[in-house]
């Protein structure tokens, strides 16, 4: 069985799981959303020597401290790489950095 998961499905699954993990770890006031254009651009015409930065929007109902923002960023970086290995191991590309935009 040599099937690969379509990129759009990987994006949807990754978005849902990251949202669930963030809400469980940091509270219900947070939600995250991957930038779909950046995500897809990072995975099409891939050069293996490139560094990948994902853009993630962080929606919150309260102010975020710099310390908390760093914790969220590190948490997302670890989990996004772990999830990508599980969801789409055949086309796995390591994310080296995350740009968090507070909405």
C-alpha cells in the first residue's frame, strides 16, 4: 500500500490537532491557525537543504506575556514536527522555526 495523504488533508488534520493541544495545555482562551499558503508553499518544490518557517496565527481573549508566548512557540514547534512525522512520514520536512502572529 503506497498511498500518500493529500497535502490539504495534512493541513486540516494538523490544524485541528494543534488547536486541541494548545487548548488543553494553555487554556480555552487560545486557538491557533496555520497559514495555509505558507504551509503549502513549504511543501511544494521542496529543496532538502532549505530551512522551513511556518506562520501560525494565535487568537487569544487576553493579553499574552512574552514568557507565555515563548512557551507556546516552543510547544508548537515540537508538536508540529512530531505530528508531521505521524501524519505524513513519507513527505516529512522538518519545521525549523515558527513565526507566531497574535490576532
